[in-house]
C-alpha cells in the first residue's frame, strides 16, 4: 500500500498556535518579515492581534491581505482578532472583509 498526498487543504496542527501582533502602522519591512516567518513555519493556527492598527489605512489593509495570502499558500489557519470599527468599515469598503475572514 502507498499513501499519497491527500486532496484538499493540508492538515492544520492546532496544538501549537503561532501568535503575531501588529501594533501601529505596518512598515513594508515589518510585513515582509512577518510573511517570511509564516512562510518558514509548519502549517498551524496563526492568531494575529490587530487591535493596535490605529488609525487604519490602506497600508494596514495591504498588510492584512499579504499576511492572509502567505498564510493560505503555506496552509496556515490565520485568524485576525481585535479589529476596531474603523478597520472593519475600511475592509468592507475595499471588499476584503469576506476574503480576510471575520476580522
């Protein structure tokens, strides 16, 4: 018998959650570093605290979208927590509230 790779998404190990925190407006270097961290980690649950993104702007939306894309490609289950009403409104306005999950 041989066991090939299963179809569908990779199995996510929820016993080890990776925690990220974005506090303040994200700089491009910060986002690149966080994306590299996600890319290097084994697939797991990732909790990203975004309560410190005030005032939210398009740089914050770009950072969240890039993190979500890298996490999805690597097989992580990325969850954003702590978004304020301004960031939620901006995500709705840009059409990214759905793709980024419950922010």
